[in-house]
């Protein structure tokens, strides 16, 4: 039986530390979209919830322990890319793992859990309205956690297959304006007006550090491309940060306090 851990992060602390202004990574600056206020906070006190991965017994936490293993592997690959400022330094197996880690960043968030819970609520309401002789009721008090984790398992293969068909670009920010991240780090944007494609598609953006952002979109032609782009325009960085702000569930994180006023 593992020692109970109450504070459980849905965005890994090692990742949040990458956006700290200090080398040890003890704190970050945070903007609360709901209250429209910014504040300085320890990485331990942002993007977490007590008992977020608790099972029904609230003692054994295999999910949180599994995430801690993946976070160690993820941190190693992140460091490799950050130090080289180049995605092509990864071999094919490492790149596949890197993409899987990005997907898990999206799937494990509180925002994704909210979406899954809302979908279930709508489904249950419709079923219970249609039938009068029986009702759909949750089997346990922690059905939100269960639904969320089952959704991660069910959707992982399909979403990973889509990511593996994308071109991947590492954007290096050479301005004084840092990239922001948020409590929903992997941004997925629906694009419907790109003449290069005959149908709608998804763009992905992932701020890796205040200096590096990963971008992907479906490949054109055969073979996945991995390349690097240098950005020197603060206007471009500002637009990408606005996308981060829009996508965030509630909290935006940065190395400085230069948020919307």
C-alpha cells in the first residue's frame, strides 16, 4: 500500500519549473482568467487538485505512480530537445515517445476531465428523460475520475495515430517576450480555411519553455518532416501567447508578470 498523496498535479511540476525565472524553478507567475489577476506562486500550488487521481479506496494510487514514471522519462526527452534546441536530435523511437508524452499532457488535464464529465452529464440527462421505468446512475462517487481515465485509454491510440501523421516544427523565440503556458498546455486549434487542404484539420501548439514552442500540422506529401524556425517578431510571440490564454481552462503561467491588464 503506497503512502497517501493528497496534492496531485494534472500538469507535471517538472514542466512548470521550466517556466520559472530562477534556476531552481521554485516559483512561477500565474494569471487567473476568472479573477483577471496575476500573482507569484510556488509550482507546488498551481495546476493541482487534492485527490485528483484517487481510487475508490483513496489509499492506493497506481495512476499517479504511473504518471511519476512517465514524467521521469518525459523530462529526459524534454531536456534533450531543450539543450539542443532541435527536434531532429531525437531518433524515431524517442520522437514517438515525445509525441505520446505531449498527448498525455492534453489528456490528463482538469479541462479534459471537465469535457468528459459534461458529455456524460448530457448523455445521462437525455437517456433519463427518454425512459421513465429506469434511470442511469453513477456506480461510485468518483465516476468523474473513472470516466476521465477510461477516456484516456480509449482515445489514446486514435489521437496518437493522428499526431504521428503530422509535420513537427520547433520554434525558437529570439525576442525578449517569453512564451506562456497554461493549465492546458497542448493547444489544439481547428483550421478550416487553409487552401492547402481539402478539409478541416487540427494544428497543435505546445510551449516547451519560455524560449521554445513546438508546432505541428498534417504533412503534405510523403514522410514526416521535423524542422526548426527562428522567430524575432514580438508580434508573432504575442499572438501565440493570446492563443495560450484563450485555450487555458483558468490559469496561464509565465516566467514574468507581463500578463493582460
